[in-house]
C-alpha cells in the first residue's frame, strides 16, 4: 500500500480511531494506551462480549486484534485461573512458602500491552508496504512469557545456584516501618549490616540469597538480619545506608501514591527534527503479516531483563537484533543454572540474537558503535542515567549519523522523580505502591520477588519502540522514546489508584485469589467462583476430585502449577512449550498473526 500521510502527526496514532469490546481488565488497558498514542475511541463500538479491538483510519487498512484468556477447553477463564496454571502463583508465592495469587491483574495487563504491540507492529508493516494483519493474543501466553526465565531455570541441566526457600525482604524498623534494601555490591551489603551491628555469620550467609533473589523469587536471609532492623529506628537505618553505599526505600501506600500521581503516559516519544530533513526509511526485505519488522535492525545494549526482553520481542516480530556486549561477552551468559553451558535464564531473553563485543569506554569502539548505529533502525539501551550523554552516545549524538534512528532508553524512573532511589525492580515496587497492590487486605504489603516490573517494563519498552517506528514512518524523522519501570508500575496500579480516587479501599479484600489446598496440591477458583468455592473443604480430596466437586456445583477452578517443569506436559498448554538448540525450555510467541 502507499505510505500514509506524514503531515501534522504529533503522536503515532493521531487521526486513527479504535473500537473495543470484551474483558475490561484487558481491553480497558488497551483503550487507554491507544488514546495516549493519539487514537480516538469510536463511539459506535459494539457490545460483543469477545475481546476484539479494531484500529483504523489515516490511510491504513483496518488492523484487528483478538484477545482471549486462553484456548477454549483449557478451563482458563480469567485472571485467577491464568495465574494459577502458568506458574505465576507459584513463583509469586515462593517468598511465602506456598502459592499466592497476585491481587493486581498482572496477566491481563501484560496481555493488553502485548495486544497494543501487535496492532502497532501491524501498522508499521503496512507503512513499509506489507499487508494488513489480524493479531491474536492470549493471557495464557502472556503468563508463560512472564515466567519464562523461571521456567527456563526449572528445565535446565543443573540445579539453582541458590536455595529455593521461603523468606525475603521487606525489612522492618523498630517503629514498624516496612522498607526495601538494595545494593548490587557485596561490600556495601556487608558495610550496611556492620553499621547496624549485625552478626558476622548472618551477614556472610545472607548475601547469596539476597543477591540471587532476582533469579529465584525468594531470599531466605537469616532471621537474625530481620531482628537487627527491628531493633533500630528508621533514621539509624537510613544512616547505615548512606555510609555503606546501600539504599533503602520505605514502602509507599497506594493512597500516598495517588496523591502524587502525575497522569503521565508510561512512555514518552519525541521526534528528532533539528536540522534534519524528513527521510523515508526503506529496507531490501519486505515485511510479512507474521514478521512485520523483517528487514529492520535493532542494536541492543542492555543488561539483565528490561532492555533484553524488549529487544527479544522485537526480534520475535522479525527484526534482526544485535547485542552490544562488553569485551569477553555478557557475564550473565554464565549465570547458573545452565543448558549446554549457557545460562538458561539468559537464553530465555537472548536466544536468536547476534552479538558484537564493544568496549564503550574506548573511543575507537564508540566510533565503531556509531558506525553501526548509522545503519540501524533502533538503538536500545538501559545504561545508568547520564551514561549515554557522558559517552557521546545520546539520542542527539546518534541522530547526527542517522537522522532516521529510533533511539530507545528503558530506565527505572524516566527522570520523573527528584528523590528517586535506585531504579531496580523491587525498589520501584516499594516506591510506587505495588507492594500493596499485589497483596490483599490482611497481608502485610510486600513487593513481589517475582520480577513483575522488569518484565512489564520490558513489554512497555517494546511497545514504545513500535510506537516510535510508526511515528518515524508517519513523519520521516527519527524518534527518541523513553520507557521505565515507573511507567510499568503506573499501568499495573492504575485500577487501584482509581479506587482511591472514588473513595474506595484500593486493596482487594482479605483472601482474594488465595488458592485452596488439596490432598496433593492446590486449586484456584475463578474470581467469580471464589466466594462460593471457599465454603467447600477440599483438603482431603485429590486435586482432580476437588475440581470435579466444584464443577458439579457450577463453580470454575483449575489446578495450580507448583513445579514449573511440569508445564512441558500440561494439557492446558499442549504443544506450546518447546526446547531451543541448547535444550532450554522456550515459551511460545505471545502473539499469532494472520
């Protein structure tokens, strides 16, 4: 098709319209993101209960998306049953020693962001000469993507490097204030605890589970360390953090977060027009419906989860992804457990990518990186704030060599908070009220040790890049896009913050999404069936018999996956999970295109 008009476009979906129907937990987030990207809601939207989104206008053929909870016949009908089956309850519950449902609608939120990605990718493909597409996204696949690193570790050739046992932050001061502690440096860890007169053995034993909590979703640090913080007031604890180089962050309530909500979008886009005439990026490889980014090149200078996941998703959509790694390669390649000598968790985010080793501290290598950026379509990184500018590799620097570049930065805070602590997953959870949002009334607030925001932040990062690519196609200019863990937290906590605004309790009621123990496992009722299901005592029944009993009374429930390695053979995901060339478990693509 001919390229859509490029005049007067400020946001990538300006002059487009959309219609939605279906589960509000999913389509409500889709609608909000489409609005923030410039599209307007079509008041004629139908009342079809199935999840359907249509995006049209501005010279594009209509793009369609279908969202579902899962395949028909799987028994997964809502957020609770998807969390249970995909292993999310098991991973989130590791800190507590038993499966726990996330009180926030995490699977639905991830599904919504993936749906917007699919719609944006389809429009990018159209703008590059491809055909219109129909994308289908299932919450079950979104859930599998969310636990993909934990699943990969469960199916690795060797065991975990740290114990999987209950325990972990937050810690509590003598006043009863809950706080998160963060440091990536064992020296700072030891100095913090020494400043509080903690026992030497507890300090030594505690570092390993604390260090690995991002990988294992639990941190069984010695109880002596919890006792130490309970014996000191918060000012003394803050002082210990300052002198040691560690950081603490007091858990914020949702009510406190509602007072400072700024209404910002979860990402920002800015065209890079200074001194550059519009260009028309074209590639030799034509896009297809299932690979709308075919022919595009993404340079990724990312570590850990957020940026690598964003680039991984762009690769699944057809882009060639080239990782920029330090001399000697990414050290996380060797992080246990491994499959065929390569970290299973690393493979979950980086399989299929090319890699180039570059020393960004050396001018000759930075010049080489600029040369690579001159030929790329996207440059994506999650370096520390200010590092890109210090290296001469910020958006304006690279725009000089490639005016059509989409420059993407995935960060912790997006420079939106003046007093922001370290921008890591658990610190952002603590600061943004996620610790309350994911736990119902009756449970102390606590950030999940499942990397909720790293994953959701990666999804937002890919969404922002796709929006940037579409804006580039419509304006002829390069684009800077910024996304953050804070933006991901805003999306996840939005329903709770709206309850605050209505004067309601932002937290879910006690017992919400609490699975029921059986004689040989756990079952999770659907949210609509939970109240009635709680009246049945199924502790002496097998899981199969418990599900049959509830079904006979018209109630819906599903078995809770407690061992993620069982997902390979789970009939609810028949044929979905494969193994890659290294033998590591691989989850299915989150979208299917037609």
